[in-house]
C-alpha cells in the first residue's frame, strides 16, 4: 500500500507556510488555475506563505482537464524556476499538472513519453528523487492528493492517458473542508460521481492475487494492483459516505457536514483506488472526454468544450456493472445495498441489474444528463470510442471480466440513454 500523508481539519491550510519552512524550502512553485487564483482557497495559501516569509512563484495557467501541451507548459515553468518544493491548490487537474511538473523538472533529460503509461508511452519506472509536493484539494472528487497518478488528454490520439508511479504521489495532502464551500452545484455533483466510481470500481476490480505474471522486480509492480483487503476497507467506507452525503452536498451548499464528509470520502476512495485501481468506467471515460465535440457543462467557467471527468465516468456505470457482475456478484449486490437497494429477496444472478437500477435512480434524482446521447454522442461515434478505450490497458485489464471490442461497443451503445 502506498499513500500520501494526510492532514485533515477546518482551517489546516494556514499551516502550509510552516510545513514549507520545516522542509527548508527556498524556492516554492505554487500551481493553481485562473478561476481558483481569485478564490478563498488560494488566498488562504498565499496568506500562510506571506506570514512565514516563503519565497514562491505562482503558475496559474493550469488547464481544466489538462492536455499533453498544458502539462509541457507547466513543466517548462518548473524547469526554469529550479524549485525545491511544490504546492498544488485545486482539483485533480491542478494536482496532476503539478505532479507532472515536479517529475519532469526532476528528470530534465527524460523525453515526455518516457513516463507515460504504455502502450501510448514507454511506462518507464521513475528512479529519480522528486521534490516535496503539498497538495491542497479544492474539490471532493479525484482523490489526487493521495495517489501516484496524473491524467491528461493526449491530443494527437484524442485520448486520455496518464503517468502512474508511486514516486509522483504528493508528500502531504492538506484536506481542509472549508475549501469545498466555494464549489458550485454541478462541480459538487460531478466530483462526487468520481468518488462513487472510484469506490465501486476498486471494490469490484480483479483481485490482486489473480493478476499475472508477478513483476520480476518490485520496482515494476504497478500502482494499480487489483482489489485487495486493505483497499476494500477504504472503498466501502467511501461508498457509505457517498450514499449518505452526496445528495445533501449537491442540494445545499450551506450543508457543511455533507461537504466536509464528501471531501474526506474523496481521500478515502483515493487511498482505495490508488492501490487497487479502477477498471471499465474509467477506461471508457477517457475517449468520452477526449472526443468531446461541443458539450459545455453548467457551472464550469471554461473557454473550451469539455465533459467533466466525473460525468464521463458515471454515464457508463449502469452498463459496466451489469456486465462485470457475473464475476463476484456478491460484491455488486453489497454495493447496491449500500446505495439504498432492498436486497432481501434479491437473487444473486440479478446483482448486476440491481446495482445498475440503483445507479440509474441515483443519477436521475440528481438531474444527470440522459446518457452519452445527451452530451453529443451518437451510435456512429461508437467505433472511435472503442478505439480510444483499447489503449487504456492499465485500467481495462483490471476489469474482473475480460472484454472484447464487441463487448465495448455494446457497453457504449447501452450507455447512449440511461433512463
């Protein structure tokens, strides 16, 4: 198991200047995005840096849903600055961009594709020492503050991929529930769907001891290892919090208890999936995000069309869990029960349908777009979506049930309409 250190509590952001002082940091890179740079979370960090006299440079050019080019722009800034510590304030996009900047600035002679996941990149193990990175998440979703994964859009192939290595996980995640109070409704919803799928996918992933072959050296062991007894604990706990608090957090921005709990659930699910991994919902989500045409979501202040990550993941979830439930149906049934299904008279062979129906009801209650068709896709896009899923072997191979191209086509087709 590999996780970052975590500090949780209202107002803990004010300690970040002391943390950097304790690390002996002389030149700090502060990364965020244009929207956040004007908001309370970044202000809280700036106040702490000023109070403790920390010398820093700010990079606020992070792209929401980063691309290879936006990663490279941040890397260029990091190399030029010769920083000895990093602070990322934002959602997964900011934290992932900062991880990449830290990695390539610490390994200046490496080619960009050296560390990108195979088969798109070379997937080389990271052997260089990285600088300390403190992550301050402002959304309750990605769990990026606890994981060694950084995801981006590879523009040339129109597909999302990433870098996965324990070496890039943050040194410290500062989870301050005050930061989620500024999140608009749809961002709360889509971030929460990411937590939901992280928990469901890591709990139903192929078990760690059924993966083969065993790596010849521990350095080659992947960050995502399959479901395992420790990740299971975190995944189920996160799922229970989502069941209890997500709807409240979306519907009432003043519900501090719900928002604080979702902030924690994001980290809990991150600890789970950061070691177990995710599977088909995530594997299929990458081309859904990468091939977006004109969709612009409500509450996202962006100048480009995008499908928010949590939305791209959750839209296929009813189809995916119907498909995977043949393997470990009891886990699928247990998940459905946590999310509110009455399983007292359920038959084990119906586990997938029960979980899918429970998810559909959950999404319908929260006004989620009615499937892929509602965000601009049609049956004619399915071949391209399948093609974009095939390189995602890092996650698709963790599906408990292997899938053919025909299976993937059928799953995309079944996800065109949800209700």
